[in-house]
C-alpha cells in the first residue's frame, strides 16, 4: 500500500484535556500507591465508557460494550518510579531504596515529598558542597549507599514524630509544564502520558458516536515499573482477544545515547511501532496500514527478546493474546524532566483510534488457519 502524504497537523488534545493531563501528571502515583491517580483517571474517563471497575491492587478499567464476547484492550500503566524510606540515622538523616528504576545519579539536590499518614513531609536529597570535595582523593559519585534525605531534623525521634517510618514512599515534587509550545515536560510522563492517551481515545469514540462491534477495555494498569505485575493480574481477569499497549520509548537523538544499540528514534517524528517476539505480526500490519491510510507519521523499533512493557504480560497470558505496542518517543526517561512532543501525543491517539476502527468482531489473527 502506498503511503499517503502526512496530513496537516491535527490537534487532538483540547483545553479541557490539557487541564486533566496537568493535574494527572502532578499527582503522585508511586508503584503500589497509585490509587489517588487512578481516581483522577476514572473521574475523567467515566463519561466516555459504559461501566468501569478497579481490581484488588488498583488497576482501573473502563469498558465500552461490556456484554460483547470479543474483547479488545487498549492499555497503559499508571505507576511512577519512587523511593522508600529504608533507614533513619540517629542524627535524623534518611537513607532510601528504590521503588522501581529510580536513578540515583539525579537525586542529589532534588526536593522530595515523603508520604506519611500525617500528610506530606518535605525533604531534600543532600550532597556535600564542591568545596569539601577537593583534594587528592577520587570524588565519590552518587550511589544508592551514599544518597540521603534531610528533612530538617537532628534526631531519629524527631523524624519519627513527623510520621516518617521505614516503608514510607518518596516522590519528587517536580511538576508539569509546556516547553517552547512544543513539548510536554514533567516527571512520570512514563507512563501517565499513556493513560492520558487511551482516555483521549475513549473520548473521541464517544464524541464521534462510534459504535464498536466488540467490547473495548481501556486499562490503566498498576505496578509496571517493578515487573509488569498489574498487567499480569488484569489480563487474566479480562481474558482479551486483542491488546494494544502504549508506553514510552527513548528518543535517541540526545547526547550519550548510542543509536547502533538503541535505534534511531526522535520526538516529533511520530508514534513508534515495535517488532519483538511478543508483538503479533498481523496486528502490527493492521497498525501500519492504519497509519499509512490516514497519513499518520510513524517510526519503527526492534525490541529484541522482549519489549520490556506490559505488551509482554498480555501476549503471554491466558492461551496467548494477540498483542502489539505503540510507543511514544520520550527524552530523559526516569528523570524529573521527561519530555514528549505534542504532535506525537496527538498522533498516538489518532493511531490507536484509527486502528480500533479497523478491527472486526471476532477477527482471527492467527498465522495459519
């Protein structure tokens, strides 16, 4: 099929949508503690679905045509990387361990929120001044064993009086912004941007009065950052026939990234369609054809043995679920300044939407029939 020339830019995200995205990104949803963000997401999506439910660990699902036998999932994950309080010193300093893939090198001098039963306690990741690090010895670099939090206390008892205890979760306080009228920027765009985009697909289906011939399950899963756990649980509950997952992938055009190993992908050049054993080739062809038919720019990525996303959990669940992955290019993953291009967000939404319109009730994706 010949590619159509890319259409003029179509803005999908509305002013109301953007207000939701900002509130959704700013709300902390660390792995295992996603419930407040899930409530925000459900409140936004409820007008666009027929029913909804939440499982035991917090994965939220909006359903269109819940009585249909043939089930299609569009999915993203809701959780963000964070830290746990691990050890409180007698001097009132706090050492941490990871909750997900938190980057120890970006921690020094960052401001954080420690979540306690008494409310938020402010703290900072301290670091020795450059003046004190001069001398003949090799400088220490930030490592898990030497990064620490200072919440302004001078004793363990004072820390505990604030409600802080081992196991309290910690998030960065950085918030959402629009950069150069071109990028959305903030922490946890991995992957609450995905939750936002699948909610926008539900909105478009409702506003355009689309009657799908199958049941559509809009899934915002928990606990992806520690091993795809939420997707594993919900895949067994829904037992879908098809799953289209959206997550982020690396923009490889910034310094210190090797394109030979990481591929050649860039923000602003469109959604990324992945190739991997878990990705079903026939469903992937449907995505490519939807993109070409509608002039949606897209990029391709080879993901080797696994995609590292919830795609793997869905694909290998039950008796095998026909699955594919549409990724959103992102700069500076697992930092507090993650960046995604506004055009890519619109085009991922468009690609998922158009792909759904091309899935038939009972469609058989098997290679050999």
